[in-house]
C-alpha cells in the first residue's frame, strides 16, 4: 500500500502522520519488549550480579550462611526434639518418674533451642552482610536457615513450656 496522496482514497481523510501515530512501528514494539540479557540464568547459576568481585573471607555472607546450615543440620538431624514435641505438646507422655528424667528432657530441649537460635542468628548475619555481589546460593541458604531455624526454635519453646514439673 502506498501512502502517497495520489494513491489514497478521497473518502479517507486520515493523513500518513495519523497512521504512524495510531499504530506503533515495529521498531518501537521491539524496543519495548525486554531483550534476553541472560540475567536470570546468571542468578540461577549463582554468579555475582555486581561488577565488583564477591568479597570472600572469614566474615563474608557465604561463611555465615554455611555456619547457619551446619548449626541447622545439628538440630534437624536430632530427631529427639520432634519426638519430645510429639510426647509433651501434641500428646501426653506416660508418667515422668523422677526429677532426673525431667532434667534430661529440659537439657535436650534447651540444647536444641540454643542451637536453633544460633542457626537463626548466623543466617540473619549472612543476610545482613550480603549485597549484590553475594552468591545466590548463600542468600538462599541463609533465608532457608532463618525460616526453618525459627520454626525449630518455636518447637523448642513450645516443648520447654509444656514440660511437666517435678513429681
């Protein structure tokens, strides 16, 4: 279709400028769509997003993330906390016979709660020390440690409150 005035229908009163304003050209439509920069792949691969290299070292976000995961693993692999949660909080435990048993349960729950609190603290430090150059796996591990460690800390507190008193 030609846009010269000779080829136009006299009944059509629109000018070529109106047509170009009404319909965007394919160049602007292409510019409006976001080009594939590969940033999503870089994030999934764990490459730093900033131009500065990731600052490693003893007090880096990655270090605190790994410390938080190790502390969380100590609590998560200890199934005794979940067993005590089932006994004391969800269902009733058979009778506790003496003060020694109560002290033992209190010690186990306190140790699990303390390790959970340390895992949450290490994960939170990793999240606060992280920046755009922090690797993605460290951010994910720190966030997962904070969330699951807080849940285990809550379980520890519930079990500790529901422990029976002295017989």
